[in-house]
């Protein structure tokens, strides 16, 4: 005989922590629950370490693949996904000394610089005559604090056009809680 607590129709809330399922399998379970129209079940949720992945939905497939590789190779903590909670145009990954190790296609589209030109440089190469020293000092100070921050800075494209850039920077930690990289998500903003 089925125990009453095992029957979804008798539950008000259901939380499942599923560690072994991939996103597709979890979505299938979710669809099955929705299709059953289970009542009085008013709250249900699935969670697992891999369920943070949907936060990457705003990324291109190649950006997702590259970030997954970095995360695996450098043993990143999963909270790096928070960097992608808002829209952006360009994505830059630097090492802990702020040297660029990867940029996405959006970086080239926004700045005119090919990724190979940026590799090994710091993002300072985008600065120029009208870049405010105050903005530069703010960014330098915030990087030392090892906390996420947002800054507005005047940068320059390859063709020398200046543009106002909103930069959101996130320190990335490994499982030993050491900063190994920074992710910068950027977008051009209107003056």
C-alpha cells in the first residue's frame, strides 16, 4: 500500500535535490509534474549543483563552452554565473594579474580589436586621452578589494572612436577560495 506522504496529490510543497541528473532530465521531470497538474502542490523546486547552468542562457554557445572549460580547468566556484545576470555586449576573462586570457566575439564587435590583439594585455590598452584618472583609480582600488563592482569608463575603439563603457567586474574564486581570474562584462552606453 502506498504511503500518503509518497503521493504527490497529498503534498503542499516538494523540494528535490538531484545531483545525478543533467539539465534535460530535470526539465523532463519538471514537464511531467506540470502535465500532471498536481494539486494541492503549490510549491515545487529542483536543485542541484548543475542547475545554476540556466543562468548562462544569455550567452552564446561558444561563450558557454569556453566558460565551462575555464571553470573545470581552474576549479572555479559555481557562483561565477552571477556575472551573467544582466545583458552585456563584451565578455573578457583575465588572470589574477588582469592580463586578458580570452575575449568573446562581442568584444571584437564592440571595440574593433581582434581577440589575438587583446591577449596578454590588460584592459588598460583600451584607455586614452579622455579616460578619467578618477575612473582608472576607482577600478584599480576595487580590483584590490576582490569584490564585484561596476564602473563607467571612457574607452577607445581600434578606429580611435571613444565610447562610454559600463564595466561589471567579478573576481572568480577556485574551490580553495583564492582569486584566480576576473570576468568583465561590458556594454557601450549612450552619453
